[in-house]
C-alpha cells in the first residue's frame, strides 16, 4: 500500500525548508524512508513477495543516491539527515 495523502502531507510539512518546498532532498528522503519502513514490515509477513522486494531495493537505491548527492554537496546537511532519519552509514 502506498502512503496516504495525509501521511505524505505530514512528512512533507515536517521536513520542508520553506512553505512551498516539496522536492528538497530532505523531503524526498523522508518519503522514501517511510515507504521503505512500510515495505520492511510487509516482508516480515509476506516472505515470498519477491516482486515487491525488487521494488524495495529500488527505493533503497534511490534513497542512497539522494544521500550521496547531499554528501557530495554539503557534509553537515548530510550528517543532519542521517541523525533525523536515524540512518546508518
């Protein structure tokens, strides 16, 4: 199941930098992290859902790419994102 509209709006409101911000790396990483968390729980119950697992790997790869982008441009912002979303690196 995808994120519901109100869940997505909450994540965007929590991580945006200004009023109309919907595409900053922080917002995108927040949305991807929420979907990854949902799918991780999904696979604990549905262990044979291999097609969904491929989608999860794609989401993780997209998030990794965004994190690499931020790390290359602003290391302090990268560290703040890791702390905010409780990610390991």
